[in-house]
C-alpha cells in the first residue's frame, strides 16, 4: 500500500516481469544503445565461456578440446577475427536496420572477446597463453571490465525498472 506521497513505496513485485523488462528496454534504449548493450553482453558471456572452456581443456576431463587441422592448432582469435570481419561487412554494406540488430552487437562483442582472450599470442606471435602465473589476475581484470561495461550499458533499463517500482525518489 502507498500513502499517496511521491516517496512512498509501491506494491509492485521486486522482480520485474518479462513484459516490463521488454518495455523498459524498448523505451529507455535507442537503437545505438541497444547495440552497445548487446556488444557488452556478447563480450562478457563469450569471454567467461572461453575462459571456462580453456581452463577445462588445460585441466583435462572435459568434452571440449583444441581444434587442429593438419596438426596445426587453430587458436580462437581466428574465429574472433572472422566474427568481427562479418560485423564490419554488415557495417559497410548492411542497412541501418541490420546494423542495429541485437545479433550484430552480440557477434561483435563475442568476436572481440575471442581476440582479446589471446591478445598476448597476437603480440608475441608465439603461444605464451599459460606462461605467466599472473594469468588469473588478467582474466579477472578483463572480466571486471566486461561486467562493468555491461552494467553501465544496462543502467538506463535498471533505473527505469526501479522508478516503475518506486524504489527511487522522485524529484
């Protein structure tokens, strides 16, 4: 119940419904902001998944394995370059609508995560992927940046949902 004052809490549930989330997404984010959000989401999820998979491969006992062709290991930055190139082609030759699709943003973020994850290999042109004891701190650092970017990108939606629930003070 509310007492009618603008600062009084509302009786809405703490967890938004999918319809409320969708409405906030569509009304609070423009096409460009949606693309940024999907890029950060793609980066964050892909980076976390690749780290988990590569740690699993290194530890053993996982269904995943390195991909080799003719005895040559195919590093995942190659797939990342392919994905980022596809997004570049969409940017150059695609329509405004195709550039603003969530899949385009997700593909860009995922491709970038695959490249960033093996950036040391690209710089040194040799496989130094596991050479340093500091690898975990690098993983955590990039993970924090990914979560921070995702959080900043989704902030307008979260603010809207908080306003709708009366969880923030109106001015």
